[in-house]
């Protein structure tokens, strides 16, 4: 009898402990056991899924210093990619014994356990991620010839058993980036990712019923999707026809999306880029926010202008799209600088921060470039305590006096018949206000986010929406719009060679530089070897699909051997980016 009583007490204690650290998906947000909203300001720190079986960078830094620096930028969550061998426990590599002597006797399973518990103890939320089945490459499906579905589910369940009592662990990303042969409700058991995710979630929730299940999309599919390419894990569009049969309070939709640095998609060549992107994001995953799902990106990132210059405009547009959707949680790829196509928040020295990327993330997380102040030694409970109410809480905001609001306008992009702009409004008064601002606009608004607009005699008046209408003293909000106009002030191109029609379109303009896409068409009756003259403002950063010479502010462009000749009415394209 005593033994049974002790057993029941132990089971009750474990259940109460789980309930105390439970997280739920509710109303499009994540909330804790006290129904407080949890914002995940996350980064991806990879390495456990690779041949080192340990977080990368431990050859250059002490692990404690790395966590402190992640904390210093305002991040409070880390996504940890894994592979099966790491879970099982194998030898680790890539650690400087002088910098990380306390880790040297640990195998990969012990090191993972150590890191997860230390992250949690320091106040971080942790998302585990089943990233690669063989620790080498991302598989299209959740299983391979050498790694079965049952082994995958067993590994997920083992992670749940091992970390279900760690307060900072919020759940698991069931499979990284389904793509290729992965389908959604095609009727093929072997490839339907949605059904596999349901089976895996059911198994994990039996072990850790308080965890959240992060589920990614697939890539291209004909099932309930408009045609067009998608990044691996990005496409959740088939959810509109076949929702996931996972408890709503356990489900987080976690697509991945990337820009021109990662893969050249045709929509990056649209002359309206990046104004064309919100409609694509809305179709792929954004539509589910309005349906009450909790949506956040498990991966997004890029070199932010230091690779393909268009990536800067792409990331800016994405962040302000997310803000407009009320999505302020997600995980940036990556903390590491050694991601070949995206780089990282760290520079190659593993110490210096990429400050522009950090500033962009702070805009997403906080609405301004300043991180929150928090003592480095805060415990998990202190870090996640309820936020104190500001001094103006409970008092109705005042009407907006003209002197209270200052504005800053930044150009996101420019093309032949339009432009996109981001506006920052700041409350410089000592009281909370309902903000508004009036701007004269040269064109018709085709897209608007984070604000509502009415026309007045003085111009277009913008006001905040529900989540950003009230500004506390010293705080900022952001809104943006894209304009279409019939005329353009850009100078006409210089004459080109006879029989050649050249059409130029500015793809992106970020102030310090811009990118242009050019279409060349043969209007003559005979085959020609084409050349074209185009204006340039600055120096050439890169030029593709052609060769060039320069005289003053004019480029003379000729084709490569494969596109130098054009038959009658045939056309080709070239492009270039310039730095001012």
C-alpha cells in the first residue's frame, strides 16, 4: 500500500511538473501554462547534425561566451538541428581543448544533454529539430533506404523522453525541409508528408503531451496548390484542402523561406520584385494566420546584400510582411557564419556581429533597433516572468498632436512603374498616442501593410491597426506600401545598335546600390549580333548573361557566345548590379 502511494505521488509530481512547463498554441500565438504569450526570438545554431556532432564554432569560442552573445542581441530561443547518430551518442570533434575543456570527455548524447539543459537554465527556449537522417544531407522524405520510418519515430520519441522535463524545451520540429518526392494527401502512403507528420506527432505526444509539434510544408506539388516553385519546406498551401490532424493546441506551422542568395527562383526576376513577394508568401503559408493557426518561420535568412544584392530587399520585404501579419516569432538561419549560401549573424571570425542583420531582426522582434535590457545572470523563471505594465497602462491614449510624431521613410525597391517604401513613425511626446501621419504619394497604392489609409486634401493619411495603433512614449511602429504610377522620372536609355530594342527594369534599389534586369529584342528582319548601351550610376558589382565595356556613365553590352545572335523577333536577357 505504501509503495503504491509513493508511486502515485511520484506520478502526480511528474504530471504537475509537466503542466507547469506546458506550452500551447492558442489564437495564433504560443502561450505558457499561465496563458502568457511566449515570443520566440530565435536563431539556428547548427553543428549537432553534422560530422562534428557538436555545435560549430567551439574551435574558436568558449560555449558560455557564445550563449552570452546570442543573449546580447535580444534572442531568447535556439533551434538545435540534430541527426540520429548524435542522439545515439558518438565521438565529437571540433572543440578547442583550451577553450572548452569541460566538454572534452562527453560523447554527442551527453554534449546534447548538457547544451539543452544549460540553454534552458540561462533562460532560452529550445526547439529540437530532426534535420538529417545520415548527418550528411537533407533527405526529401522522413525516411531513407538506410533509415526507416519506425527508426525516425523512435528517435523523436527518445528525444521527447530525454528532454520532456526540461523547462525551456518547447517541442520538436518533426522533419527538416520535406521536398522532391514529398506529397500532401496524394493518397500515396509512402510520400504523403502530412500523414507521416500526424503519425509522428501522435507518438511524440504520448511521451511528452505538453510539447508543441512544429510541422513544415513541402516544396512543389500539384495537390491543392497553384503552380510555381517553392523552397524546401515552404509550401503549406495544401493545408487549405487537407488540414493536419494534430491537436490544434499542439500544432505550430513552421515553413522555411529564402531569397535570391539561396536559389534563383523566377519570381526574383519579376520587375516588381520585391513587391510581388507578399502575395507568394500569403499563398504558401500566410493565409493560415487568419484561420487561427500559429505560424512562424523555422528558417529564413541570407547574406543581406553581400551575396546577391537583391537579398537585402527580399529580407526587408519579408520582415515587414511578417510584422503586418502579426508574426514576431521565428528562427533566423543562422547564428553560424559557415553557412555557405546565407552566412550568419556572426562574421567569419566567429566573434564580430553582422550588425545590419541584427538590426533587422530587432525590428521584427521589438519594433525598434534596441534590444531589451535583461541581466545576463537571469534564471529561466526570471527571464519568463510577466512583463511589468508600462506607466501609461490603463490610461486611454491621447489624440495625436502634430508635434508628437516624427517619421522616417526608407525606399525598399524601385521599378519602372512603381516603388515600395517603409515608414517608421515614432512618438516623441511624453504620453501614449494613437498615431497618424499624412504623406503625399506619387502614384496609386497597390499594397499596404501595418496601417490603414484614407485620402484627404493634404494627401494620404495613415493610421495604425489593432496591434500597433497605440505608441507608448519613445516607441516606434512601422508600416509600408507599394505604389504603381504611369510615368517615371528615370532617364531614357541611350541609343542602342540598329535593330535592337532594349527594355530596362530596376529589380531592387537599396540606396547604396541597385540591380537592373534588361530584355533585348531583335526588331530587324534579319539575324543580328546585338549590342546595347545602358546608363550606370556607380560601379559594376556583377553582370550576368553578357560582357561589357564602359565609357563614362554608359555601359556597352554585348552577348555571350550562347546568346550573342538573335533571330528576327527573338529576345534574350542580361542583368547587372551596381554599387553607388
